C-alpha cells in the first residue's frame, strides 16, 4: 500500500459485480498503485461485499450509494470536515459518472461539470445539444406513450430505433420497419411497461458503426484509437465484433477524430476517459452516444496491445498530478480484435473447440460464462453474449481474421428447450 503522505485517489462507484467490471477496476487500481496513490474506494454496500478483490487493492473502502443524487458529495464533505484529503477523484462505472462529477465539484478538483455529465447520460438531451451545435444527428422524439411514438413515425422516415432514455448494453433497443412493429418494440423496453415512462424513437442511421476511445489531457480530448464494429442483425442488434484500430482510409479516420474532438468540446467535457459511438454515412459522421468512461467489451485489454505500454487509466492520474506524458507515443502500431460468442437459443448440450482457443499464443483474453445444461435465451442485448475471444496481431486485418477463425472453431451444440 502507498504511504499515508502519498496523493489520495477517491475511486467513486467501485466495480460492478461482473467479470468485466471487476477486471476494469482492478486494472485501474493497479495503475494507481504503480503511481504511488493511496486508494479509497466507495460503492454500494452489497456490491462492495460481492467484489472483495477490488476492496483488497484499496487502502480504505466505504459504503456510499452513488445512485442517490447528491449522496456521494454530501459524504465526501463530511470526510473532508473530519480531516481527510484527496487529490484525485475518478470512477469508471457508467451509472456512477454523475456522482464522480458531483464529488470532484464539491472538492474543487479536476473533473467534469455535473450538468455536462447529466446531459450526456440523458440520451435525448445530448442529441438536442449536439444538433443545436451543428453536428449531424438522427431525427428523434422523446415519447411517453404509443400514440406519440406513432405520430413521430408518421412524420419521419424509417426504419426507426426504439430505446430507453437511460440504459446501457443495448438493453431494450429494437429496430422496426413499420408502425405495425411498434407495440412489440414497446413491450421490449426495460420493465415491459411504458405507461408514464418516457422513451426515445429515432430514425435508424444507415452506415457502418465505429467508436472513438480516448482520454482528456490538459482539459482537451485526445483520441487514442478508433474501433470498428460488427453487429448482430436486427431487430435486437448489438455488437459481436470489435477491431482496433478500425480499418479505414486515413482521411476518413482523420475526419472522424476531428468530429469527435469537436463534439466533446461542444458538450463541455474535459476530464477522464471517453468512448464515443458514431456512424460513417453518405453525409459524413453522425454522432451516437457519448460516454465519459472507458469503453466496455474488454477494449481496456485490447488497447495496450495496440499501443504498447499504454496505461489508459494511468493517463488520467498523470494528467491530474501534472506528470509528463509523451503524447506522440500514444498511437496504434499493432492490431487487436474480439469476437463475442452468441450461441443459438436452446438448451446447451455440449461445447467443442474451446481448449484450442485457450491454447492459442495470440490470445489476449477469453472467457466462457456458460456450460452444458444452461438454456440460451432469445437474443435481447449484450447480456446474451456468453463469452469472448480477444486476440492481438501485427495488424488489425490479421487480428480480425484470427479472431473469426478461432470463433469458427467453437461449436455450441443445442437442443430445443422446454
């Protein structure tokens, strides 16, 4: 553990109780330890108990509910009054980002403005702000019932996407081709009850999907790499492949990076990491959702292969502490790809070929979270992905080909479930 006189990191929100979330936070905390930071982790009480390996990396842990607006800021004011001191405030969980911003604001430390974080976490507010700033956005409407959604469909051009205002992991997202499919899409929203709960209907954007992964340094966004994506076919589509860096013409990549940097600046974001989703269309870049956190999907493991020596979380700490960073070295020089495993629905009777995946020398990370006897449900969101295979290679083309080859060697044998 760090010395008591070392700079103190307040890590708000800890980790979620899932393999990926724990791995992300363990990586972030180890990079803090490597910089001599003393670590205080906060999280909801039940999740602290469920993530003991995270707590083991901290010097102090406290039960604080980040989901209650203002509670984390009130708690930290009490800690300061009791004599505590913090130099860095950070967190990686999507649902904790408003609490991270509120705590940094309460302490007068580097961070994003709470209003700016709330804006990007509320999808329609971010859409409206970017549209007002001149960025291409799909036409959308916030609706509270089926009639309002049907009115939007009648006045716009399909296909459309129906989704919740505030969710993650493609939960409740459906593409529809006509108004006859609207009722089913509304039933698919989280909770299956839209009465009095607002949701979004927006025009579907035609074009390949990408994301930009990066970090803020000196208050300005710096793109580390672009990620290309392959999605499961509609109607309930979600990502089944990432390739880093995206295989794109240089001029296209440069335009995407330019638009991402401009959008983050227009949204008044200035701190931490970012993950910006977008499409490349006939009209140019159309921006999707903006996140002030690292990307999911094991990209935190893939990027250090693509950019050797990268410590993505460490860059945030170095920026706050004024430590030098060689920005010229933060460029992709190799390739990485990941395939997410989505078996056909049914009862799983056997899995073949997984040992060959684990033995491959180019493997970065692999996980299989299912076993024979389990029932594979109908595909609804990223939570239907039962495993992944991430590999590294000299180029993104080689990495993509290898990931697809390894995936093709894994066979899920299923039978109809009762």
